[in-house]
């Protein structure tokens, strides 16, 4: 009896370890659902590709509207802070806020909820008409229970309301 219980315990632990090492549900290609989130202007298309390799997560964004297109990529390691180059800050170009001359941001990544939610804490400096402004963006990338919907909620230190983007899993995506 004791031997059977020990064998069962070993099998359960092995299954749990194997499940913990599988790719999180948020890995894949995601297409914005413009009708269900915060207005995205000046962009009308947003394709997000997330890849996960162990503790390394890469987010590739492609934003577009008509012939205008912007693409960037961020690679982070869970539990570490990275300093990443920034070409421009495309999130709200029409506001007159631009990335500072340093062209960098600091990003710290954390898994939450059994690797179903990726949290990025990003610090950067924006240049505005009123001068330089330190900005923190707390971004939560959360996959629905069905695995077919991704919600990105951003809390910016410069805004009182969250920004919410809703994505659906793309069957295949061109980059």
C-alpha cells in the first residue's frame, strides 16, 4: 500500500513538473480586435507575436494603417530587468510625446497565475512640449480560460484610466 502511494506521488509530481515547463498559453500570434478595446489611433492594425523559450519571452509588435507601418521587438528574461533600445514611442504619437534622446527603456518581466499572465513593468522618459517626463507602464498580458483571447491592460503613470487592448488568436500571421 505504501509503495503504491509513493508511486502515485512520484507520478503526480512528474506530471506537475512537465506541465510547468510547457509553453505558456500566451505564446503565438495575436490580432487586435479594435471594437473591444481602447481606441488605438493612429493605428488600425496591431499584430502581436509572443514567443517563449524557457525564461526568455520575446514580443514582436507590428502596427499599421494604410501604407504606414511600424514594427519593434522586445526580448526579456523573467525576473530580470533589461535595458532595451527604443526607436520611437508609437503608442500615442498624436499626443506630442516622443521617446527621449536616450532611446532606451528599462523593462522587468514577471510570470503570474501559473504563467497565464505576463507582467511587464516599463520605465522610460518621454519628451513633451512641457519637458522631460518619467513614465512607468505596468502591462499585463493575460490569456482567457479558453486560450483564444489575450487582453493587454496597461496602467500608465501619466493616465488615470487603464488602456485595454483585446486580441484574438490568429490562425496564421504574416510578419
